[in-house]
């Protein structure tokens, strides 16, 4: 087995690869959530945003909707949406895509580690 020479460089490459992949993931999730979000005038759908942060060895991705009623629309499954959309517009796509997102992060990590050898 080859000796690893520069663990700091490998760590930076790994975090960079995970950060890049997380940006792709949160943008994909945002697109799916916007598609599924309830619509009246489009304000809720237009308020979606993403962020990716690296703190130490942790990469975190976030999808948010910035209107005060976003959580209410998300949580109340009894609401009717005659112009389209549904409750759980963020949770549903995340649950559906989680296995693919995890696989993408695992592949990104593996490729970064292979390049670091």
C-alpha cells in the first residue's frame, strides 16, 4: 500500500470535492422543492435559496424558503392547493433523493481520496 505523504492536502481535496458535490445536491433539491411547492402567486417558489458551508471537517448544505408562511404550507397536509403544489414540498424530494445524494457524496469522497494517493 502506498504511503500517504500529505494528509493536509488530501483533507483539503476531500473537503473541496464534498463541497462541490453538496452545491450540486442542494441546487437539485431546490429545483425539486420549487416544482412541488404550493403556488398562488409564486412568491413561495421564488423565495427558495441554498447555501453550503464548511466548518472544520464538516460540509453542510441547506435549502430554505424565505417567506414567513413557508413552514405552515410545508407542514399542513390538509391544505388544498388548487393552483398546484403540495405540502411536504421539501421533505418529499429529500426523502426520495437521499439515497442518490448519499451515493454522489460517497463517489466524490472516493475520487478525491484516489487522487490523493
